[in-house]
């Protein structure tokens, strides 16, 4: 199996994990809030994990081993890696903001 195929399979695995963790960590709490559950819990960590799985999954599935996101020898991110992390940060912040406002509209408070 070539490195390109391994990267693409890793990307597919990331996207499968994205669906699973997104369903468990975001969709289920949102459904509970919409059903007016007495208490709804979610983890803040899910708002980093789910966007990272989406961004890196798409990156690996589309690009395979073609684009380097890290310099393994120097243990640093490349420009592509920093761009991916910036996209993850933006999506993480926006998704958390969206869920907070959605919960507030449904009458829930955090803390």
C-alpha cells in the first residue's frame, strides 16, 4: 500500500470519526435541548476535536500524501499545517458560538 493510499484512508477514517463524535458530542445535546431536557451536558473538547477531524479528514482524503502539513525532522508545522490549524480554530470558535446562542435561544444557560 502506497503512502498516498494510507493518507487517503486516514482521511476517510477521520471523516468517519467526525460523524460519530459530531453526532455524540454536538447533535445529541442539541436534540436534548430542543426536547427541553432538564439538564443538557456537552464537552468543550468536542468543539476542537470535531472541526479538527473534519479539516484534516478532508485534507488527507483530497490531497493524500501530496501536500506536507508538517516537517517531521524539525517537528514543526509547515505553512499548510498552520493554515489547517487556523481553519480548525475558526470553525471551533464559530461552532461553539453557534451552539451557545442556540442553547440560549432555547432557554439554557451555561455554567
